[in-house]
C-alpha cells in the first residue's frame, strides 16, 4: 500500500477512552489487529465508520478513533444498511457478537447479506453471552453448562458460516483471535471484498467460556484440528502437514498424505458455492477422527451492492423523467383554478 | 321531459358495490368533476378489509363517500343524502347511514335471488319489493341491462361489457347533479389510450347513463349545488397519505438533504411508501426493510450519514420501533417518525381510524425519553405538519413523531397547493470544524440545546455516539449520577424549548372566553368545526381550538384554556389528550370519547356540549 494515501497510523486509531474488556479477553487482540491493518488499507480515517450493537464486542467503536456508533442490541446491521444507502463513499465496519448478530439481530443480519451492502462484518464468536454474565448463546454447544443452562443447553447451535452462505452472503471467512497474522490477512480480505463480507472470529471469553476454541488455538492441538484454506491450494493440515482432504462425491474425507498424492486433494476454490457449502459444514466437534475446522476465506462472489443499485435506479429514473421539480410535484396532474 | 330543479347547499353521496364494481374509480371521477365545477369537497373511501372478499357478500362491499357543497366541507359527511348501490349487500351495509327521505339508486340486477342470498337476506325477501324502503326515494335501474344494450353492437364480450356499468351510474349521477362529462371523457381517453374499443364502450355507457336521466320518466328532480366561495387560486385534490409524501419531499428539498424513507408495509401507512417510491428523480431513497425495527434503524443510519431519515408505520409498527426511537433521542440525531394511527390495541382494527396512539407518542418509551409530537388535522394539513416535523427534527436534532390517522390518510379534499418558493427553507448546517479548541465535542449545544450534526467524512471530527448515557459535552460514556440527571433534564429542556419555535395556539371559531371550549387534536378537526359552526349558529357560547403541536404544547395554551369556563376534549380514544391537559395544567377538562373505529359525527359533539350547558345552566345563567 502506498504511504501517501495514508493519513494515519495505528496509534492514531487509539481513543482517549480506557479499554474496559476483562483482562485476557480475546477482544484485545482483535482490536490490536484492526488498528494495525486499517492504516494499510488506503482509507482516509474520516471515511471509516464502526457500528456496533450490544455486547462485550460492541464496545469496540469507543476504542477506535474513527466515526462510530454504539447502537442497540442486534441492530448495527440495520443501521449500517441505512448509512450505506445514503453514503456509499464510507468504509463501514460492523462489530457484532454471536448473540447480537445471530439471535436478537438475526433478521437484519440475513437480510443485509442477501441485499449485499458493501460492509465488513466482524462477528466475534465466543459462544456465550458475556456482557450479561454467562448465559448460553445461539452458538453455544448443545449440552453445555452455563449460567442459564445448569443442566445443559438444549439448543442446537448455529453454524454461523453455513448460516451466512444460506443467506447468500457474498463473502464468508473465519479466523481467530489468537492467530494475529491470519487475522490481519483475513481483515484485509474482508475489506477488499466489494459486498457484504462476514468474518467470523473465534474469540475466547476467558471469564465465561474459557477455552471454547482451545483445540484450534493452542499450539499442541492447533495443527491437527485446523485447516487453513487458500484459494487454488490443496486442503492440507496436520501436525507435519501430513494430512489432506479429498472429496468423495460430496463427502469430505481425511486422508494420509503418505498414501495420497496432493494432486488428488480437494483444491480450494473460493468461487465455488457448492464446495463452500461442504467446507463450512466441516463443523464436527473436535475428536481424533473428526474433520478439521476450516479457517480462511470460504466463499467470495462478485455481485452488485445494494447501495450502488439504489444510486443507479435514482439515476435511471432521473434520466427518464428529468430531475424532480418541486412545483410540478405539488401541482400534480390535475389542477383547476378558482377565480 | 320537464324536471324540477332543487337547490341544495351540500350533498353527501355514497357509491357502494362489490370491490370489483369500479366504485373507487366512480367516486374519484365524480370528485374530480365536482371539484372542477367549484364545489368544496371532502371524501372518504371505505375498502373491505379482505383484498378479494367473496363477490356479492357484505364483507366484499367497497364504498366511496363524497360530501360536496357550496360552503366549506369539513368532513366527508355524517349522513347520506344519496346512496348508490350496485348490489343488495351494498344496500344492507349502508342503509343505516341514509337520511330519512334520502335517495337510493339501486342496480336491480344486483338484487336477483343470487345476490340477495349472498347478502344474507332471508329467503324470498327483496328489500326493493317488500316496502322496507318506504320513506326513501328509490330509483330502481337495471344498470346491467342498460349497459349491455348500449354495447350490443360494440363487439365486446359480455364480461368486458359489464365492466362498464359503473360508467352508466356515473353518467346518471352526473345528470342528476347537472355536471359536465368533459373531465371524465378526457380521463377515459387517457386511461385506455391503447384500447380504442374500451374507450368507445365506456363513453357510450357514460352517455347512456346521462341520457337515461334525461329521458326516463322515473326521475323528476335534478339538483343544483352551487360552487363554494373558496379562496382564489390553483387547486388540486389531495389525500392525506399523498400529502404526507409530498410534505416529506418538500422538506428534503427545502433543507437541501436527500430523503431516506425506511418502512415496512402496514395498513394504513403503506400508501406513503407507494407514493414516495415513485419520486426517485427527487433523489428520494425508499427502503422497504425486513421489519419495522430495521426500517427505523436504517433511517437512523441514514440520518447519521447526513440524510433526512424518516420512518413510517402505524401503531403496531411504532411499538416495534420504540427502542430505536429511544436510541435516536439519545444520539440526538434528526429522525421523523410517521404514525398513521389505526384502531388498536395489538392488531386492532387495521382499516379503521382511531386516535389512540397519543400517549404512546408522547410517553411510550423506556426511560425519560421525550420526543416532539405533531399531528395533522385534515388530509392537506398532513403536508404542513409533516414538513414541520422535519423542520423541528433538523433544527433540534431530535426524533419527531408525526401523527396522522386512517381517516385523514385516506380522506381527500381540494388543496390550494403552495408554490415551492412560498415554503420556508429549513436551514441545516453540518459541523465542519472543531468546536472546542483542538477538540470536537459532539454534545456541545447551541442556544436551542441542539448538538452539532457531524457526519462521517469530515477529518478531525471523528467521534463516537451511542445509546449508553453520555457525558455532557464530550459524549463519552458516563455513569456519573449527577451527569445522568443533568442529561435527562437537558434532553427534556430541549424538547420543552421547542415551544418557543412553534406558532401560538389560536381559536378556530368562537369567542376567546366562551362558556365551552372544545379542544381537539388531529383528524377530528372537520367534525368539531362543523359542530361548533352549528352551535354558534344556535347562539351558544362555544369555541373550538385545535391542537397540531402536542409535545410541547404552544406556549399560550394554558392561558387560552383558562379563559373558558368549561373545557371539553373530544377524542377518538378512551381519553388521552385529556390526561395530558389535566396533568400539565391541573385544569378540570372533560372528556368526550368515541372508540368505534369511526369518526365523530356532528351530533356526537353537539349532544356533549348540550349536556355540559344543561348541567351547568345555573352557573352560566348567574354569570
């Protein structure tokens, strides 16, 4: 990125507000990576807007020296839709959590995706309600004991990436708080996508759901349980990159690379919606013979953004009928005079 | 033929029939022609609640009520002078509203055994034949037969031919009231310009209806309703929802902002969306959101971005928007909320009118959450008051609720429309620079207590706003007890301060110190005006003041009220404004309520006034 466009550094993004997340919260890392990446994106700081709903993650805008709005529970997506409708020049970042986006704000979330506003959605998934002190969320594992499920949660957990694809999201990716390098890469990809881009970020809540993603983030277990996908590359993972994924029909299977050539592996194609659907369904609870949990950009598609279509329609209608004249509008079609 | 001609001051006609009978079109045509003639007019359509209710049934009756005359017409009329019915069901539904001695024009083909059965008349009973309509003037016309015979050589199929039968009725009524066919002829030629055969058929039938009046011996009287002495100028017809849409566009133009209308379909507010969505060439962006909450939130987002953010709905939708309205008042962003009230609670009476959302508008949010509230009193007044709502929202950086109702939203009247130049500009200034040394303080206020509107894109003004209590001036999160109290009081003072920037309350009719003051608000204006005119003519000491600013009230309201001995507050609810007036002023205002999904009739109001005067006659005589 050329430096002449940048008018700010990561430091310039720090506000005078004290960051009030719990010590050890995964949110700190995400904040740091966002502040690191933003100056590299060629944006003007004043054109950046962070909009959040309610929840721990939604405090995020207060810590970003950009324009920002900390709104109400679940509605950041709806507010951002309105903002983008009138201001397609802005870089709008939605900060939301699993409860905020998938529970109370589920409706706005899926509709934003289908409309494809050009926004970046950072979905901090910690599989718990943190701000309200530990109730199960729509991504909490079935059976998990939480404050509000002392005998185990009955709910079937959402698979956020699958939900996004189901809602026709044009960009779906996943990363984690504890892999800063990957997270920065994914943040950049999310920004670069023209359209509604969802980046699900596994984020550890060390107070109410500590270790929820441990097997994916800890050095000892990470390699065996995670799969980092790259466009055009075969799906390889494992302690010593010794395993791969092949597709048998529509079923993914783990193979040992001692017996299988990498040429036979599933090659990741971000534009393949069908394969993306299979990829995001690799959502097993980690075990010895389970499929690894994928990370990276699962799907990316170019399709018109809603705010641009709105502008085009205004232009089309204006070209057809001419710019609106208030006097003509007030007169209407049928007038008469009383003399 | 020789006809007598009777001069009438005003006439109320109801066209009624099946929803497929073209009733609304017939009514609209008669309205246009009558307006052109120079009568004043007030109209109201009455649709069946079901979109495709079974033909011929009572549930499927569509009506169009029109009141026209040679004076100011304040309402669509209480009782009918003329009832035009295309079938038995239409008669059954509307007969109770017909004046004694009124005229019934009945399409006899709609009273065949099948239609009588569909209308649930007992076996063998035909109201046209059994003497039950004695006391009314009944003109029985086989409209279907006349229509068919007018079109026998047209080559049109029976079904297509029958579709023109509303034109026969229209032609006949035009004859009855001495009206010119030109406007309708022009309309038909325009509407069907791609189907010359349909134009010809409709015109033939229209003329046939007119000529039937001329030649038939059945009708001996024609009526003359002279033009009304209306103020000179250019007029058009306007419905309330249409006026609301135009008012929003005008406010956007006069403030130099782009209009963003976020909404979700709901009766009776959807027509505002339909209307606005046509005018993209004014830069209007309409956004049909996934739900009511998204609609208001998108409007807030648009407002944050520097557009004129507006959302519109009816009671149930407003309930859903409540939390977001609270957010907007905390963010102190401009937002206009249009509430076209309908009968409640819950789903209530979607197609019927009521004024039962006043308390919701003024008080209905969590926390201490004042917003400004204005209301329209007539269909065309929707234009003025929604324009005002936009002005207040922009000048005071606040949500403003604009109340309309199903009655004025669908009602229509002639409108002496303004010129764009006559509308006052709404000054808007976006923050451009830091306002406190080298810092930008998003909650530093001006003399109106409004905070600066700093939209994204301006370097140096980056700031964060949110729903958590803000620190005075900085806008940072604050849980400080004193600060919270100060902010609550400041937000209240800002809304209260609007009183200095709105017109003083005036008396609409009557003396400034009358015995009884009728204090109304919103869509009951016409009915109150009629009642008070009549009471004044009877020599009674009454007056009428009508509120369009409901929060805050005009500054002089209390002193104005105190000049009258008795205050009567008629409302289409269970008594809401009366609560606020009593609360604010400790005035013993009395309540007149009607909660039937219907407007007030003149007699409802007059009787209430008589009762007060009778009860207090001794006091009044003493004075």
